[in-house]
C-alpha cells in the first residue's frame, strides 16, 4: 500500500525522498505510518519495476539529490490500483484484539485503559484541526485545487473515526463502572 501512496504523491509532482517524507509527515501520517527507511526502500523497488524514474541533481557542498517522478507505467499501476475493486476494508484492529482479552485484568485497570483511549482519540482529533489549512496550501503549491476535496474527505473520516472511538470508549467505561463492587 505504501508503494501506491508514493506513486500517488509523485503523480502530483516530482519529489526527492526527503520531500516525500515531508508530505507524509504533514498529511498522510494521519492515516498511514511510514518511516524514512521504508520510503527509500519502496522508492528503490518502484524504480526497479520501472514505475518511477530518478534524476540525480548535483548540489554544491551537499550530496547529490535524487528526484523521483512517476513513469507512464507507474501511472498505469496507480490507476489500476485505484480501480481494482478492493475497498481496503480490513478486519485487523489491534485495539479490539486487546479489548477482547481485557477480562484478564481488573475492572479498574480496564476503565483506565478506556479513559486513556478516549484521551488519545481526543488528542488525535484535535491534531487534525490545522490540516485544512495545510491542504489548501499544498493544493495551491501543486496547482491542483480539485484534488483538495478528496484530501478533505480523508480528514473528515479521521475526525468521525476518532469521535466514534471516543463515544465507544465512554460507553465501555459506563459498562465497566456498572460492574464495580
């Protein structure tokens, strides 16, 4: 999935690996974690497949910079991935795996777990507040305002998801408080 995220970014604009990491940090990290080493590993693989091209840009007093761009076959792969019918729904939720087995602990410990979960979701939701301004700035930078609507949709999903998880955690706390002696 990371490879398709990189192809998507390069479809907007050519970038160095560092610039791709910056875009991840400023936008995509809200729903997809990627470490610098993973991005460079994926770029190497994408280059091997012929999905990206690399231009070496000499720099004075610094190492040369590799600038990547999507190729015609890379764009075809991106469009095929977008149309492949896989909705991306997964049934792997680490939180739920843990909750399933929380019965092994004390109720008061589990109430703390759900309080912590609620607080973490609230913090994450709050961290999304400046994202609309970043979306606007980035869409201006690449000159593709029409794409910003889709980026905004991902922010809305993140807000709604965090709100749902906060409400669920509150319901779990209420249930557990009813079990306390």
